[in-house]
C-alpha cells in the first residue's frame, strides 16, 4: 500500500489548526481550561441544587418565577448557534474563508439574541422585585444562569475579534486554531445550557 | 474628601506599630527608586524582568516573592507567639491579634507556599524534561503577575483600609457584612480570587508542558519523580480551585451585592461555604505537599548515589493520593454533625491516605539503604523531613478518627498537626529544593556552613515550637485564642513554644544572611553538575542560557544524565559548530505586567466598592485580552551565530 499521499488528501487528514506544534498545544491547553471551567459550573450547579427550594420567607418558588416561553426561545437560539458554529468549522476545514466568516457571524447574531432574551428576562424579574436580595434560591439562580450568560457574552466579544482577524489574515494555522478553540468553547456553553435548561427550568417547573 | 480618607485609613491602620512599618515601607520604596534611577536600571528592570516570559526569570521572581512573603508571614507568627507567651497578656490589641492569625495563615498558604512551589516548577521542570520553555510562556508570565497582584492587594490591606480578620478559612456568617464591616474581608476575597486565576493558569501550563514537551525518548515512566508529582499537582490545581472560586465569589456577592448565599433568614446556609472551601482545601493540602515529595525523591536519590527505590510504586502512590484527596474534605468538620454514616466514610478515606504515604516513606528510606549517603544541606532537609512528617501523619490519623476528633477539633492539637505536616513536609521540601537547585539557578552554591546553622536552628526550633502545642491541645487550649488565665498548666508549654518560634526566626535570619553572603563569596558552580546529579538539568551549564538546550537530548533511560555519565556519553549534549540551527524562542511581552496593573485597579475598586475604579480596571483587563489576541509577533529567532558564541564561551562547542 505504497500509494503516495497527495497534498489535497493530506490536508483533509490533518486539519490546518493541528499542523503547527505550537497551535496544537494551545488546543490541548484549552481542553484543560474547559475541564476546570466545567468544574466551576459543577460547583454552581451543586449550590443551586441545594438552594432551589430554599426560598426564604417571602421569595417566589422556581415554579412561580420561571416562564418557559423565553427560555425555549433562548434554547432554540443557542442550540442553533451551536449548529451554525459547527458549520463555520466545516467551512474552515474546506478552506472556504467566506463561508467561515458568514456562519461565524450568524453564530454571533444568535448568541446575541440569546443574551438579549436572558437580560430581558432578568430585568422582568427585577421589575417584580424578584432580585437576589430576596432568597438563597434567587441568589443561586441568578449566579448560575448569570455566569453562563456572561460566558456567552465573553464568547461574542471573542468571536468578533476573530471575524476581524479572519478578514485581515485569512485562514492560517493561527486563525484556524483560534476559530477551532472558539468552537470548542461555544459547544461547551451549549452543553452547560442543556444542563441549565434541565436542572433549573424544567425541574423547577415540574418538581 | 475626609470621607474617602476615613475609609482608606480607619483607626485600625493607625496603630503605632503599623505607622512605623508604613514609614519603613515608604522609605524603602524611595530608596529603591533612588537606586534604580541613579544606576539607570529602569530599562534593565523593564526589559529583563518585568516583561520577561523566560521561565527561569519568572521562577526567580516567584522565589524572591516567596521569601519576602515568608518574612511577612513569619513576623505575623512571631507576633502571635509573643501575645501567647505568658498568661493574661495584652501586648497586642484583640482586633490586631485576629488580623494577625488571619494574615499569617493566608499568606503562608497562598502567598508563600504556592509561589515557592511555582518557583520550583519554573526553575526545574523545563530542564528536567529537556525542553526550551513551558507550553505557554506568556501565560506563565501572566500567572506570575496575577499572583503578584493578589499578594500586593493582600499585603497592602493592613496599611490601607484594614486587614481581614476572620481566619484563613474565613467562614460565614462571621465574614458577612453585618458581622464584619469594613474592607478587610474584601481584600481577602479579591486577593485570593485574582491569585487563584493565576494558579489555575499555572496548572494548565505545566500539565500541558509535562504531557507534550518532553525530550524524545522520555516516556511517562522515565520522567524524574519531581516531574511526576508536578504533573499530578497541576491536575489537582485544575480540579480543586473551581470550588474555591465559587465559595469566594458567593461570599463576595453576599458582601458587596447583597445576595443571600449564607444568610439563614433568607434560606442561605453557612455550611455551604465550609463544604465548598474544603472541597478545595483538602486537595490543596496535597497540592502543597506532593511537589515536596518529588523534591525529596530527587534529593534522596542524588545524595545516596542510587536510583530511587520503588519508582513504580512511588508513581502509583502519588496517583492514589491524588484520587483519595477528593474524598476526604468532610474530615475538616466532623463536628458539623453529618451523622455517623457520613463521618465514618470520611474517617476511613482519611486514614486510607496514610497507606500510599507510608509506601513513599519506606521507599525513601530504602533508597538510602546501602547508598553512599552524603549530607549537604539539601539532604539534611530530606532527612529531617522523614521523622517530622511521620509524626505529623500519625497525628493526622488520630484526627481522622471521628470519635477522637470531637475532642481534638479546632484545638492546639490540630494546630500542631498541620504545622507538623506543612512545615515538616512542604517547607522542608521546598527548602531542600531551594538548596538543591540554587546553584543551577544562580551559578553559585549557598554557603554550606551557614546552611547548617539555618537548618539546625529551624529544625530544632520547629520541634520546640510545636510539640508543646500537642500537649496544649489535649489540655483544652483552642485555636485562635487571644489570651488565657494563669493556673491552667498552659503557661510553661506556651512559653516554650514561643521560644521555639523565635529560634526558627533566628534560623530565617541566618538564611537571609547566607543568601547575601553566598552572592558574593559562595562557591561558583563551573561544571553545571555540582552534586553529581542524575537528571537532565545537571547536563546544562549553571545558569543555563536563554534557550536551555542548544541540542535537545535524547533520553534512553530513567535518570538520563546519570546514564550518560556512566556510559561516557556526556559529549552528546555538546552541539557541533556546523550543526547549529536557529532556535525559535518566545518574545518578551508587556501584556502580563499590564495585566497586573489592570487587575490591581479592578481589585482595589472592588475592595472599596468604588465602582468606577473597578469598571476601569475591568475594561483594562478586557482591552489587554483583545490586544493579546491581535499580537501575532510573539516569537523571535535566536541567530545561530549567537548560539555558537554562547556555547563556545561555555566550552560546549564541538568542532
């Protein structure tokens, strides 16, 4: 089986972002960072699980507080954005700069829609005086969901800087590595949201 | 204006002793600025140190900071012991005593032991694995500057705004705003949080460095033992710090933004903090002690001229300790009343850790058995460690026995126990490392004769200080006690303990003097291998050039350098003049240092709840992150001619 490997098929075997040792080290390092960030969320989930029914003297219960409508919109927006983010990486792997940029931009827009809905939901709660001053449940709810939301916000800023770099530099070992790392981060946030949706909203409505 | 001044300088920052220290610090700073300006050293400081991403420079900066912090924490300890020296003593005001035991513990754990460990990581690991740098050099510098930011914030608390005073563990509800007004606890929260980000980054960095940057041929089971323990320590950091981050963040939200995590009236639970804190805190104990275990393994093998006994068993016991360490946190509060089932589980898991630790102790002893043992100061620390740590471990098992713990809990027995393991394990180990790797780092040895004085004063002082405290614990003296009446039988043990503490302090002074003396008169290390070492760092000149290895070694066995020496293959480390290739090295960057500034502004604003300052600092952090992502010029090449010149001047060039 001594078939010579053509340059074209070689590039499909080894994605550009893994071809430089420096850049591929950074991807592994980012996995390690995601592991510790995952534990950060685990700790927050543990806190929430203990506090979810500790509503203090007058605070609302989860069932009273949550409105599934906006939450379902947020879920759809974020899950779709994860899909479009996957499409961006797909385009990138096929060396199509334009497609990468377009799908990354769509991801940003969907992420922004998610954050905007969440902020709107939080503002609605605050308008009803359901702030975290009222109970341990509300404190842990706003902290868990807010930490996720601020991660998404950070991700949007990150993706914006990536768009500028992609437009200026095209698909290089460095820019593809950055897009790939962003994609890992974005999917990670999606997984966290799936847990939030289940542990916080669904079980809060049902239990 | 007077309002701001009153907040910055409340009465507790205006005690006479603190004013004296304040003036001393201002004079020292003026003096340093004068020296740097008159000798035109600002540019040198900026280029060579503040913006350096070289792991050797970063290691030295960690080392210097850790020694400074050892001084600060040590002075705190001596003040505590002075207060407890005699019954009915009032040399210190009550409030100040509370602040001292808080800052003593916090500084020793987070700002002395942690950076000293990171100093050892930086100064030894890239050499030991045959690498030119760490995986992420700029992140490494960032880690250091975040630690420095935390340390600076924490240490300025007693001058500006007032020190924290709720103990190094800082349990709520004592740390809640209602019971603890003022900014002291804010300092604690922000300083540890910021330094903690740096620690996590260090964990990521060394995990990847060790996993991916080893020299060809160095399989996992050929790594030096210190590299192994550092690898698992890095993993421990990644998995242990997040719960601390959350615990501190919750306290901060309660204090600064009025949330209700720990206020019982609104459904909060103080025990939540205690659980999260120790979910971090117990693995943290192993983060502190495992690197020392690694250092002992290197030191004992080198100075016995033998291979480490039971290498494989050592690796597995380290991994077992790592795994078990996550299942023991409840033993810090058996008295919470979780019930016999839970307590029994955590009691047993605690005692189980004694088994792998015992294996390690026996392995060190068997390494020395029939070895040709030499006793330079580094080895003295290793020898002193064994009996000291065995006593500390045995009393740990006593504390792990739940029924007994109800008696010992939070007594001086506990204080004696954890100083026994933290000084006997961590500090002795790190001092062994300091003496062992000092010639590699600086190119000269620390004076052996003075080192012996330091060792004996510190070692004997240690036993005199802490053995009476076991007795005091049995007699009922509780930790954090301000003073006690005469006639309880506590007076003599306390007096002895204080005398021991001052003996240790005298030892420290000898150490500092010895550094100063050896800088001028210490034996120069011209061979690069002053101890007849076994691992790759000793194949390098002392101090090594910026790129470490002109030629990356190929490893064929454990104790790679020793094997090369045995087989007369030491010439393979020399590079051939014709073969010199350009070496790509990371470029200095000002971003890590500017990150220090931005985080400092942010932290300061948060501590005083001056939000516009905090927002300014936060925006600075974001701006620097963005600046970092647009900076593509992070590498530079060292020209072959430069390498030829450097290697030639070191006499390491062939042909």
